[in-house]
């Protein structure tokens, strides 16, 4: 059976869009990207739902982990190129703060597992008792005894919606075909893969990359389940006035590891405008009510009707404590999904003759997504990875 495309990428999120762009740059064959567009209303949506439907994610280069640091550095470079090529604003380089209550370890920020030992990224550390950071950031407040690390621009905030759109736009200019549909099955034979679409049609490809995040073990896209855990996470949006939004838009992003009975480490963005035209501060948090999502019904139930208000008061109170001078007009909560691995790295590997996988951002995937997508593209096309990268770290069975 003749192939419609040389390569198919399943998943229209940060990893998949990045991989598709890298693949179209190789000039080694035709590429199709398959995945549904963002739904207009998650509460009634019956298909797959991605976690990148968002305006702000934290990004910084500083890390004690070389692999995460390198993939993030590559993504910074790619973002600059994409902004020049597409004219889209992706990066808001306002700097980043890492605020830590001593003795409390971040739960999910896997790219931040200790001090920035040996890093060459410019930064300033304010140890417990040194409150001089308050002079630079008087709008922010944290309790006494915390340590504060500041990484200046270009650290700051990525717009994941804009990043994915720019990746796809750039790849489309190089011949990428986009199919706005859900992949609901895959059958492999000696010559390639036949992908079944939700609309009932099929696509034939010589090779296939599965980059569908939390849905990797569903729809029969892979020959065997991956050892990943899909978990719930909750975010809260605090609406502020246009005046406060404009006034505070250049605040740094914040990753705050706090000691709290209901919520663990949180991340907070400066105010940004959302599709409804309002200025909103976003804060994500791990809560004591977080749970795992083992099947499609559980994922769908969480996205559509999950009780995201369970820690609403605790999250709103934390946001107000960080920004004590801001009057919030209202708060709204929503669901997010993260995909975790034991290795604390994504899974990027060949899993059969014609199938590859790139999933599991471990709560930090967006900021390094172009780097991870580029590794996946190199794997598919046979380009060698740098010698210092151990493929076993990104294997399904490290």
C-alpha cells in the first residue's frame, strides 16, 4: 500500500508541533500533523483536550540538570527565530523568581531539583534573611525566611498557544500538511502505519511519531503502554483591572515552593490579556486533592466537570498574599493535566519498526518543548544525538 506521507506526527501540542517543524526542515520527505484544534468549550467537548490551551507558562534556563537546561536553551533560540519568522509574540522576557521555603521540595517542577550548582546562567541568590529583593520587586511579598533566586531576562513567560501556532505556521510554509482531526487508531505493517481518524478516514505513513501527552496509552496508537502517570492539576485566574494589568505586566514570573496544608509548589505569571479581553494573573498549584487519571473516561470527566474549586480559597488567598497591593475583581479555577515519568524526563524513543514516541513534560514541558521535539525529529531521521545525552534516560524503561 502506497504511503500518503513519509512521516506522520500525532499530536498538535508543543512537542508534536516542534517535531513537525524540525522534520519539515530536514527535506527528507512529506510530513503530516494530525490533531484536533482547541475546542471552543471544554465543558461540552467530547474529544481530546490538551494542557497548552493557555496564555502563560514559566520559562527559565537555570537548572542543575544539564539535559533540561540544554533543551530549554535550544527552545529559547527557536522562539527567537519563530518570532522573527512569523511575527508572533511568544516570549515575554520579564525574568523569573524561584522562591523556596527551606526544607520544602518542589513536587512537580522536575527541572528544578536543587541549587543552581555550576550554572553559567546569570542569576542572583538572596538567601534566607536577605530581603533586598524587595527593593527590586516591591509589588511582591513572601513570608520571612524564604530564599529568592532571580534569573533576569530572557527568562520569563511563554505563551504556549502562540508557540504552537508559530511552530505550525513555520512548518506549513515548508510543506507541512495539517489534518484537524483525532487519531483514534493505528495499525502497523512491514511497510508503514495506517492511522484511523475520528472522522472515519485513514492516513497512510511510512513512519509515525506519537506526541499526544496524556493520551499516549489510549486509542491504540502504541504497541505497548508507556510507564507514565497522568495527574490532575488545578489553576486559578485572578482578574485585575486594565490599569493594574498594564502596571504589573512586567513583573517576573514566580515559582514558589511553600509550606501549606492544601497546596504545594505554585507558579504565578504576571497579568496577561486572555481571549475574553480581560487582564488575568494565572497561578497553577498542586493540591492535596490531586489524583491520577487512569482511563479516557476519567480524563474526560476531569476536563469537563472536575471539582477545581476544591482548593479555590487556598489558591486565591495565596495569590493575594503574593500580590498584596492588587485588588482582584474575581477568581475562576480550571483543570490542567500533566504527564509524569519516574525518570523525571520525557519519553523520547523508538517503540517499534515504524513508530516513535515523544511525551511526558513532567510539569515543565512547554519551556523546553522545541528541544525535546528536535530530539524526536533527529531520532526519526537518524541524526545522532550529542554524545553526552544518554538515550536510556529518555527510554520507556530507563
